[in-house]
C-alpha cells in the first residue's frame, strides 16, 4: 500500500486503527468500523497509565455488535490482544477508568489470512 494511505502492511499485519490521544476520567474511545474480509484475527496492543477496559467488537451488519471480547488494562502495564475474526465488521472500544490518562496508545491490526 502507498505510504500515507492511512494503513500500512508489516509482514501479514495491516493497520486497522490507532490512537495515542489520552482520555479523561471515564471517557470512551470508539474506533471507526473496519471491514474484516481477508483477515483471520484482530490483533494489537494497548498501553495506558490509568486502568481501563478494552472491548474488541464484531458485527455482521455494522449495527449490532454481538461478538465481544474484553481485555482489562492495568495502569502502566501493556497488554496485547488477539481475537479470531467471526464477523464481517469490527471496531475497538476503550473505556477509561476514573483517573485521567497522561499516556494512551492503542494499535489495532488485522492479521491477513
């Protein structure tokens, strides 16, 4: 893919979403919806300096997010995630804990079939 296109390929990974904007207390980050055709897994990494919860969501119709996998994120402890693709659309939702973040990194990739 051309540089600057918004997504890039590293081996068999394709970037689906990324954010590094810290969240306020109890704030929620919801990614844009991304197509999952051609991917076997949704994988990525998250780091925050405040506790929170990550939800990897999948949908057949891009409306009802029926397949949900959750990851608890402990302050200042990075977490990786890997979820099998079971639907045609995906998104990630991060719910921050009570404390405001100074650091937040969330990278979501598709692992190509």
